[in-house]
């Protein structure tokens, strides 16, 4: 999927929204792309103007719970990721993407732990894990997790 991150550096005008939505519709990606931003109001306005597109709120420091603000998913920094956050996201049916996950062991952890998706610079490592993990992989991962991660 294509993830479009909006980083406006000025006041967002109606023209900005019209141009953005026009580009998305012209490219015929309104059902396959997702749009994200650090700006809650911006992303909610995109959702209002183009309801069929999936939108996500980027929360750089996620402390506490997940608010149901009307987005389709959250994007959280890896240091904010916790099992409690995953459990809450599952209860509220609000998926979580985690960024930036580049270490192979962390990629594997997120593939096993219930993270909806990861954002990475290490596409080779992700491609290496593009298979169903064996039971040995899962056992080794959980042994590592018990020893070092918790």
C-alpha cells in the first residue's frame, strides 16, 4: 500500500484539500492508499472530504491510551509501543502501525505480537521474513523476549 504522509508547512487552504483529493482520485488510489499526518485536524478533514480513504494519525509520543478520534489507525513511534497499547487497539478495533522498525529482531517481534503494520527503512529484512514463521522461530523469539525484553 502507498502511505501518503502530509506535512503541511503553512496554513492549509481549501485549494490544498481539493488538489490533494483530485490527485488521489485521478490516480485511482482512494481505495488502496492511506493518508497520515501529525496534524489531527488535517487528517480528519481529509476523511470528511474523501470518506472512502483510510486515514491515520501519527502520534510521535503515545502516552496513555488510544482515543477514538475518528481515524482508521494510529502510527506510533517504536519507543511508545507496548503490549498494553496493542491490547487496547485490539479492544477498540483501531489498528497500530509502528515506525521506524529497522532491526531484524524487532521486525520479527512486531510480526508476531499483533502489530498491524510496520514502517521501516530495512525492506530487505522484511522481505526475508516474508514467510510463515516456523515453530522454532516462535519459540526462539519468546525465549529472547522473556530474557531481554521484559
